[in-house]
C-alpha cells in the first residue's frame, strides 16, 4: 500500500491514514492509505471519524428489453446480489462481494456448475420444540426441511432450479399419499436442470406423486382419464390457446398414456407403481395429426418435439428469472440455443443469467419462500421454529402444496394478506435477533446514523433506495423526542433498533430482487 | 379408504407467465394512478358501532364528531347493496347439485354416480331435477323463494381449461387479455379512492374478479386477527407504521415496485380499519366449515356498517372431482349449502337481508358422462345460483336435457354468464352494464329480483 508514498526518509515521514470509503453499493469500507508528509509539517488526522451512512441508491428506470448477448456493464455487489436473489436465495453476509470479484461469467458458472458435493453448512434444523424434523411424516416439516436446504446449502442454484420445476410441474401433497413421495419427486426435479427437458418430462410422467396427483395411475384402457394428458400439453410443454393441440389430441394422448397403475394400501396409500401392458390401450391413436400405436414415451416425445414446444419452454423458463418478456431476437436466440443443445436445460439458464435484461431490467418480487430463506441467510439464522410453514402458507407459498397444477401465480404475490404474512416472517426472524426493550439491557446511546448503520449491518448491508433510507433516518430521528423520562431512554432506543430492522426487512428493497 | 383426487384446487395460475396463454396476464400490473394516500388528513377513531356492539377503529376526517360519523355509517349501511360472490373452485359437478333424475340417459351416463331412487328433494320449478340430498340448506331457501337458479349457464365454445374458463368468468368477457375483473371494473366506476374494503376477498390472495384498474381493494383471510405484530411497542410503533405506510405511496419506476407499494399501502389501511375488530357473537349457529366461518365474519362486518360493496370468497371443497367424486362432493355440497343457509339466517337476524345478494358460480360444469374412476371430467354448462331475500326465486333458462349434448358431449347452456352479470349490475347494483361488460347490449336481461 505504501508504494506510492515510498518509505520514510530524513526529509519525509509516511503516515498511515484510515478513512471511510463508500463503494456506492450499500457498503462503506474502512480503507487505509499511506500519506507522505514533510517532516515538521502537520501530520494528517488519524481518526477516521464516525462511520457515515452508505450512499443510498438513486431510483433508476429499468432498461427496455435488450438484444441477445452477454451483459457488459459493471458487475459489482448490486449485480451479484440480484444474481444470488434470482438464481439462489439471496446472499449470506459477504457472499455478494465474493461473487462480484469473480466477474460475471465466473460468478454465474460458480453457481450453475459448482464443484464437489453439495453441503449443508451450519446447525441442523429443529422444530419449535427443539426436535429433529420428520419431513416424511410430520405435516409441514417437508416445508421446513426444504427451506433449511435453501438456507444452508453451499450450492443454492440447485435448490432454486428444484423450486422452478416444483412450480413448473406443480404437484401437491393434497392428493398424494405420502410426503415421502413428494420428497422423492423433489430429488428428480433437483437433478432435472442438469439433463434434457425430454428426460425430465419422462421422469415426471412416471413419477409416483404425479401419477397420483393427475390421475395417471387411474388412466387405463377401459376408462381413460384425461387429466395428465391435458396438463402435460397445457402447462408442462405446449401452452393453452395457441393452437398447439385440440381437445381430440388430449383424448387420444390420454389413451396413449394408459398403462400406469398402483395398488392401494390402507395404511400407506398408493404403493407399487408400475407399468402394466394389460392396462394399456394398444389401439392406434392420432396425436397432433400423427397416427400410431403410441405409448406413454411417445406422448412425451411428441410433446417436446412439437413445433410450438421450444417457444413455450423458453418463455416459461425466462419468466422465472426476468419479469419483462424478452425481445423477439432474444427469444429466437434462446430457442435456437435450446434446440442446438438437444433440449438441454442448463445452457439456456446460463444464457438467461448472463443476459443484459437480467441485470438492467426491472426488479421482480421474491417468491415468499425465497424471501423467507433470504431473510434467514442474511441474519445467519438456522431453522428453529415450525412457524415458517404457516407463515409460508399465509404468504401464499407452502412448499409441496402449490395451489394447483399450474403452480404459484408469480405475478400476484403481494396483497394485504400476504404482505401481512411477510411482515410476520420478519417478526419471527427477529425473535432471536431483536433487542429486548424492557430488560434494561440496551445500553447504546447511539446517534440516528449509528442506529441505522447498526440495523443495516445486522441484515448484511442491503442496499437501500434513497427514499427508503431518508424515511428510515427521519423515523429514527423522531424517536428521541418521545423520551421524556430517563427510564424511557433504553426501551425506546431498543425499540427504535427493532423498528429499523423490521422496516428494512419489510421494505420493497428486501422484498424485491 | 379411497381418496378423492383432482387435478387440483384451482385458483388463478402462473400459467399466465406463458407468453401465449395470456389469460389475465397483467392483472397484477394494474396502473395504480397513485391517488392521494388514503388516510391522509384522517385520524383513526375508535368507537362502538351501535347495532352490533362491536369495537371498531375507522378512519375519518380529524374533527368529525363521532356521533355524526356513526350516522354516516348508518346511512351507508342502508343504501349500499352488497354482492357476495361464492366460487366453487375446480369446476363443480352441478349435475350432482341439481341432478336431472327424470331425464332420459341420466342412469346410462351416470351408472355409478346417479342419485338413488327417491333420493334428494324435487326441484319445485322442474320436478325432473332433484336437489342433492346434502343440499338441504339451499333447497330450503329455494322453497322460501330466495334462490334464483340458472340450471345451465355458460357461453358458446366452452373452454375446458380451468384457468381460461375461470378467467372468462372473472373478467366477464371471453378475452384472455383482459386485465380487470368484472366487479373490479364496477368498483373503478363507483368506488372510492380511500376504501379498500369496498372490494374484499375473504382469502389470502385477491380474487381476480375484484381486480381494479385504480381503486383500492383488499384481501383479508380472517377478519378478527388482522394485525402486524412486531417487537416494537407504542409510541415507537406509531412512528414505525407511519414510515411503513409512507413506503406504500412513494414513487415507483417498475411494475414490481408499484405492486409492492400498493400492497403495503392497502395493508396499512386494513390494519388500521380492523385493528380492534375482535371476537364477535354470531346470532345464529354456523356449520364448522371454513366458508361458514368466513361468512359469519362477513355478516359481522356488514352488521358493523363496514363499507363493503363486492365480496369474493371460495367455498369449501375440491370440486375438480376426476375420481372418487362422491366422497369429496357430498361433504363439499353440505358444507357450502349449510354455510349459505346460516349466512342468510344471520343476515335476517341482523335485518340486513335486503342489502345482500349471494352469487354462486364455478368455472364450468362437468361432463354428463362419468369417467371410469367414479369421477367426472371437465365439461361446459353448469349451475349458478343467486341467493337472497330479494332474489326472484324464478329459474333463468331451462335444463337442456341429456339427449342433445354439444360436440364434446357436454351440456349445452341455456343462459349466458355475461347476461347474469349485466342483470346483476343493472338490477341489483343499479349501474348501466354497458361500460362494464363488453358487448352488454347483445345479452338478454333476465329478471333476477322480486318486483
């Protein structure tokens, strides 16, 4: 560091001066610089002074959809945070900085192609009574189990893709016998991003949870059931109302999908899933104008090789990561990329995560479970309460229990009921991170600025918009006026700190990605 | 034990993310118009609403004397009519609700699911139809002349997708790109800028039929426990909520931020309105069903003079009965029917029966021919009901019979849901349907109310 200033000499003396440097990205660092002064001259001030508030983010209009390509703008802490929020579950303290230092491409690949086995880091999750979770057996523990994986994993992208496909092939515990079958499906979905979409559709079509949920296991040659055939086309591979298929295609595909069956056990529910040729309708069927003795694998193939599949796939995948529709050129390029790679999923995701729209486009609302996980990651909190399950439900997203086969409606996360549940998530997260106002323990005599900085530090320095930061500072400024008696000081300042934490985490800055 | 299975409990869906399937795309991205924040210049006032004996907290102009304020609520309570839309989620098999037992082919099409000989109460306006044995509540109200039945309501070229058909019903037109709900458009025309309770979803997400262009509306799952707890007490909490509320009315440069602000703003208004709406005594006994509990809370809100106009609620039960239909449907019909009966009795006990009309609907009826899993697949026309003391009690359209089905072997419709909306708007809500329902002039205006 002292290179420019050189070494002390007879004539000059080198001083180390510490000062605050604002990165413009929500964090103020302490930097040390060496300064050369002529001997006898007044030495520079040693004390860096009180820590200033981070410079707030100026509101900026998001850019319009950009052409296909790789984002070339600055890739700093803010961009890395967006990447972690959308391709993972938000940064743990320091993680965004680490990612930013890699540069865009390496940062994306470090998420999408992590080295080694995934690890869960930190204490194991427990329920409200301190007992280990029972995700196969206890209601709601499946939600906690996965939420914990989202919070503690060192490979968050895998969990995020599992969440994407859990929404895409939405299956619900509501009509599945055992939570174990849902968790088995979760492992299939989690691995899905690393193969072709063809494979994923094949695996899902024969997945025991799905065979129950969409009646595939009750679809036989004597009494065909259209449920799976319809949703396979409408929601999984082709999309409704775009001329991709007819009602007749649905009925014929249902016949082609016949043959899966299972047994019923009074204790376990559906068991022994298998394909039984006796149950399969061998007669010829006509699907998408093609006639043949089609079976279940053929239906999957016919759907993913349909001329309208790739565009459906690209639009749907894109919408999980970028809120505004892609430009025509981008869409076409992604379709080409998808087809050129034999319908492998990962190359398309990696292209989206490096696209200019991802970084320069508008923000999106974090899904409730992503918000929840990002809050716990920021605070460094393990799973210690069952409350996350009902809070997730209240916020509109209980894992393994999507509202219907179309999954969650990502465009309608926020209303008066779900905002309340998100607020309560913050309250519960602060259960072990707030300051007790009434036990006289809060001894800080902090200024407004110190109070805001303290709250920001506790939440891992989220970057705030200037209007929000000004509001928080104004709020914090008003509290001391309420202190009329000496006994009120400690409780009110403790509550001010709690209010700042609550507001920062409930603000749009923390709710959006 | 058999378990009922269904493709799901259908609500709106992220299907709308698909660029091609545009049904309702953008409903959440409604331009807010950023009206002056509700509550600006108003003060929170607590008082006991006379009739119901309920402690309320409402917002009013700072110096309004409380008695005047109470008078104002009393007047509103006498004038505003309320529509309560009850949704049977998943496509209800209304051929079970109102079973065509006297029709040719009924037993042939429904070998497993047909009502037994002599089961169910005959429908007095057409004895070839029988009310489901579990629907005693509704059949009783019908006998009192308080139920207007649409035995086969639908639209041309019925769409058999849950999401698309439901969307059509929600937006009141056959347009997959429509962005506002039919009740939402009504509220846009007559609603207030400061009263999210005027369009109330009794659920944890907003009903799309209530989606407005710019007027505030609300979703509240439980009316008695809506509070935002925190580790902050007064007086600091007052300052905290002031700040939170301000975040709801700051500038937005993107749809997501705007949605977030709108929701924060409405959340704060609802919190202030419901903060002290605690436990209440219902004058009648409700069944132990979710719908019953919600309707009992709704009756209490109405009894307390809360300024509601359009309310949406989803009935108990999973109606998408592709298999083992009977087990699921019997319970669902009973819970729904008993809850509606209790709600009507509650309104009568409170003297509110002439202000409230209930509308029951589903996205489609199910296929007349049952499938091989003791269930039914997606169909076309279904039954809708209008229930209330002011309802005409005379059916609209006839049951079309089971011999002459449509090209997909589904029931043909004998009335159009948009005609029902037009009549509801004009006869019940007192507003011209033309600016609300596209092509309103093309639709009949069935008589829905007593003269």
